[in-house]
């Protein structure tokens, strides 16, 4: 059994497994995916006797997190051959990918699960319910083309900056890829403009029934970098221990301090000074505003002194999220 990251020229070797695992995707979309998306993504596989049995694709995205750009990966196309399921192959591939992303300095990764129970054992937590702007009636809409993508990126970026803490950075290439993605399956990107010709709305039309919209799960990769991406409501100082069953380097005792002006600062601390313990999965729930401190105190793998709980309340969670990417 061998888990490895494929070379770019080997990516096409996984197409047979993609087509087996995702028969709902059209030939045209799969052609688009293996022509466009596999140019610069990463594909991890598990092989037995030189044959691919399981895989996970890591598609690169630049995210804005509290106004700072972060290079991340969206995990997609996680699949195992039918005759090889139930052997733990998917877990082996995921763990290798998570460890490598940590070493590359990524703060978190995200995915859209077929079922959240598949990924919860790997400490993924649900943080966002997708709401893509599908349109049924084309009246009043204008079909977007490549010439509109730069303007569309500027319009979307302006809106997202005002309302969201976490979102995929929109540039012209982002919308050119989206245009090709939907056109590969017969879909259209749509715009509305005002009397002065300025964009006022964006929509998506697809020829079939609107696809079911999924949830987004995240997994913290680097606890320290993740915490230092946060803001504080006031002067804060607390010492605690983090536990992570997969990424060994995250298992450490930290002193978190800072103010509403400085943001979070961290120092390694002595375990005897720790005021409590928080698991990496509970930390994700805290960081992304999924659960309150009181809810987290009831979680397995979490223990907090009253003072620690009060200090962690001063962290401003990343609760305004917009991650609507498909692949």
C-alpha cells in the first residue's frame, strides 16, 4: 500500500475512478474538469500493486480571511474503488493530504461532503450552508461573457468585503473559470445592469433542475496561524492546551494574548500553566462561530476553567462566511 501525491502529468490516470464514483457528472463536465481543474490542482492517491484504489483532489483557492489573503485548498473528488471500500484507504489519503497542507503553511482546508458523518472523524466541522444564486426566469437578465468577468470580479469583491470575513478572492480568472465550468454543462452566468450600465445583480441558470446545494465543512490545519487570523474584542490573556489526533505539531500549550488593536498574539507555554484543554474540532467550532463557549464546555475533549471560558469569549469568530465554490 502506497500513498503519494501524483505528478501533474499523472493526473489523467485518476479519470477512470472519477467516472466510476461520480456518474451523475456529464461527459462534458468531466472533460472540462480534467482539462481545466487538473492543470494546477494536487491529487493524492493510494495505490496497491501500482493500481490506484483511492484518491482525493485538492483544488487551490485564495481566500480572504479578515482581510488577509490565505492560500488554501478545497478538497473534492474523494473516492475509493467499490471493491476497495471499508479498508480505511480514504482515511490514509486524507491524513497524508492534511499533514502536507499543514507543512505548506495553510491555516485550514474545506470541502462539501456527500455526508458530514464521513468527515467528522477527521475533525471537519460544518460552518456554512451554500446558497448559489440560481435563476429560473431569464427575463431581465443578460448573459455574461468573458468581457464581463473583470467588471464582475470588481463588483463581487466590493460586496463581499462589506459583508463577509471569509470568502474566495474574486478576480477575472475566477469568473472566467466559472464561466467555462457552467458552460460545459449548458449553463449560463447572468447579470443585471442599471440604467447607467453598472452591474446590480448576478445569477446562474442551469438547464436542469437546480442542483441540491450543500454544506461546507472546514478542518483547521495550523492552530497557531488560524488563531493569529482572528481579532479580539478587548484585552485578552489566557493559557490553554490544544489536542489534535492527526497533525502532531498542533498538540501544544499556548498563551494567547492581545487587544482589539493588535489582534491575537501567541507564545508557546508550559503545560503546568494551562487553564484547560480544547480539541482541534472544538476549536474550529469556536473559531467559526458554530457553537458558544458554554456549548463547547460540554464537548468531549474540552475542559475550561471559568476564567479561560471568559477570555475565549473575547475572540471574534469568523461567522460571516461565503464559500459557494463547486469544484
